[in-house]
């Protein structure tokens, strides 16, 4: 999955830019999720638009929250800034 695909998938899940979306919602395996998002996190020109967070709570009846290791840190969600579209 490349950056454009990640952004398009994010836009389809979030109500708007800046809204946290579970990393598990991208539908990738654990290994793919950790690898892809770690690569984006390491690139300064991309990472400034990504905001990872750890939110271990879930809504009643919702799926369990899965934490992923992004560059050695646990994260469950990501939000994107609208300005990321300027580098696509």
C-alpha cells in the first residue's frame, strides 16, 4: 500500500482530516501495518502529516483495540492532516 492508497482509505473511514482512525481498520496484516506506517513515520516529509495515538479503550460492542508497534512505540490510531494531499 502506497501513500496515496493510505490517504484514500483514511478519507473513506474518517469523517474528516484530523479524526483518529484505528490502524486495524486499514485491513492489513500486523506485519504490513507496522512496516508501512513505520516507513511513513521515518520520512520527515510524510511523518509531519501523520499523528499516531494510543487509545486502548473501545466503544461497547465494538471490536477490540489492537496496538501496533510503529518504530518501537505502541499505537492504536492514526490521524492525518489535510495538508498531506499537497505531497501526493
